C-alpha cells in the first residue's frame, strides 16, 4: 500500500497581513476537487518545534502557502515537492 499524497496548506494567523482572507474556502475547494486518496491538511507553524515543522513539510507532496517566512521550511521538502506560493496581487514587495 502506497502512502497517501499530502497537500499541505499553510495557514497564517487572521491578523497577519499575509493571511488569506479565503483560507477556509481554499482548503474546502481543494478537498472537493482532489480525489479522496489525496490528503489535504492545514499547517500553522506557531508554537511548533523546528523538528515538527520539518517532519510536516518533508511528508508533503504539495505545499500551498501565502508568501512569507513559513516558506523557509522548504529546506525540509523532498526534491519532487510542488510549491504553490500565493502572492497578493496588490502588494508590492521591495
């Protein structure tokens, strides 16, 4: 039996300017359109150890995340991991 594929959706605290206003809807849409053998999980790094964050990112097949520091955990992903970085259309980064 092969392990389930994991899509890890990075969540941000609601007060963060980098949080997705439609985070819940994104997670629901992914669960609806992806086949049941693909597991969609939410990730909130606050309060987690580096080891726990590393383990969660290492087992993910796909990472969906708003732009930000949580993406530093990409150091722990497998080479074949797909990353979808969400950047607000009206935000300018310098």
